[in-house]
C-alpha cells in the first residue's frame, strides 16, 4: 500500500509542482487566502475541462434521444444479459453513442485531486506563510476533516452537493443505478472524513459547479419523445401488421368507386300526321 502511494506520488510530482505554483500565485499575486485559492484553483480546472463537459452534454443528448430504443432492447433481451449487452454495444456503434463520455470530466479531475492531496500533505508538515483557516471556522485546510466540528459541517455540505451533482449527471441512467449513485455519497463520508479539509473544499466547489452546469444544460437537452400509444386487442391491425394469430393481415384494398349512373334517354316527341281526306 505504501509502495503504491509512493509510486503515485512520483508520477504526479510534475502536476503537484504546477498546482503549488498556481496556489502560490493566487495567494501572493491575487491576494486570496489559501482556502479561497483552492476554490479559485477548482474553477480554473473546471474551465480547462469545458471541452470534456461539452462532450458530456452531447452524450447526454444522444442517450436521451435514443432512450426509448435502448429500453426496448433491454426489454427484449431481459432474460439474456449477455445478448442484451452485445445488442446495446452494437446500437451504440451504429448511432455514435459513447456512454463513457459522461465520466470524462470526473476522470480528468482525479489526477488533480490526488496531486492536491500531496500538496496539502506538505502544507501540514511545512505550513506556508499566511493563514490556512477558512471563513474563521475551519482552523486549517491541511487538517483532517474529522479533526474539528467545522469539518463535519463541511462534510454535510459535501454530501448534499454530491447528491445534487449526481442527480444531474445520472439523468439518463437506469433507475436502480441512479438510486445507487445517489446513496453512495453517504457511505463515502466516512472515507472523505480522513482527507484534508482543503480536499473536501475542492470537491464541494466542483460539485457546486456541476450543479450549476446541470441547471443550464437541462434546458439545452431536448426532451425525449413520448412513447407510442399502446394498441389494444380491439384496435384493428394496420396494413402489413400481424394479427392476434401471428399472421399478417392483408392490406386494405381501396373500395372501388360506384359506377356512374347513366342519364335516362330523352324522349323524342313525334308529330302526329294529319289524316288524309
């Protein structure tokens, strides 16, 4: 475990140095506190990954547009999960759908998250000049979140923001998967509580950004068309459709036009001949 952490730290050393320089610039040149420098750093990271967010929006649009067809595939192969996955992957390829595109912003932030963890770990060992407190309620952003009562308050804000951001990110997911993702932040609190307060502040900021982005993109994503009305047994089959016995009904033939009625013949009046005398 320790060897894996050291290996990750070695890989992320260049990114860690970049984040440290950006935080120093925000604190020294811009004049922000170290806590607000982390908030500003989060905003800068989210601005840089805007192209990935655009791809995420397009992916949500495609998924919502083809949601009825995908649900039909899931219903058709409900008993055969392997065939269901194969048909769904084939459907994704045919319609240029990338379901993993919705996770790209999250994957892009993971290296930043771990690099910031090592920066804050260094802050705890070698505190930089300046105040490390946040809003005068958090003593130090380098301390663990469970070290002070204010950390628990921030954890509650994290849980609420995480649930809200998941609500917008999982709009096109299956109901069971979406419910699982909405409940997971409550279990992750026990893990996040061991992280530095600065990391929790970073994740709260990115969650709030995601919520704002979701409120905007929700208006841009078109609503899925309503499903076709269900046919009852009394509904007559259309031309070419199968009837209740499985046989295709013959297409309805157009009724022949009634024959044109002939006009009655005109009577010709004949002149009566005068009788000969």
